C-alpha cells in the first residue's frame, strides 16, 4: 500500500504509480468533469455512485476530486464498505501534471 510522505497531489500520484500492482487511481468527480480532463490512468466512479463501487477489497485506492472535499467523503464511505486501503490524495485543481481528455 502506498504511504504518502508528501502533501502535493503530483507527488502522491507519482508514489502511487510506483506502488505495487493493484492500486487504483480513483476520480470521484461527476462523469462530465472526468471527461473534461483527468489524471492519466484514473478510473471514474462519481461520489454520487460511490456505494456502487466494486474493487478488490484489498486494493489500494488513491482517491481524488476537484479540491479534496468529495474525495474525503468518498474515502469515508469506502472505508465503511470495507476498503481499508482507500486514501484521499486531494484535488486535481492543484495537480500540475499532464491530463487526459481535456482541461480540468
């Protein structure tokens, strides 16, 4: 599991990419926000549908949104669902790396 030593989302994304296989970079913004631009390799499950999430229970989930509030709420729900490896890494608004799909 990825242990975050830095507070910068770009550094957290890089650490997650270098973590053992099985980690999921999870964008919890709404679908239209995701299509407008997301961190490469991210999958989208909006906070409004987080209860429908289906990942391996032991997966390390690296959760982000626009500014960090939704990702923190999503992590709380995910942990109650048994995803102990869920961690909020903040918001894409402070991410300086490349994006897929457009601009965030």
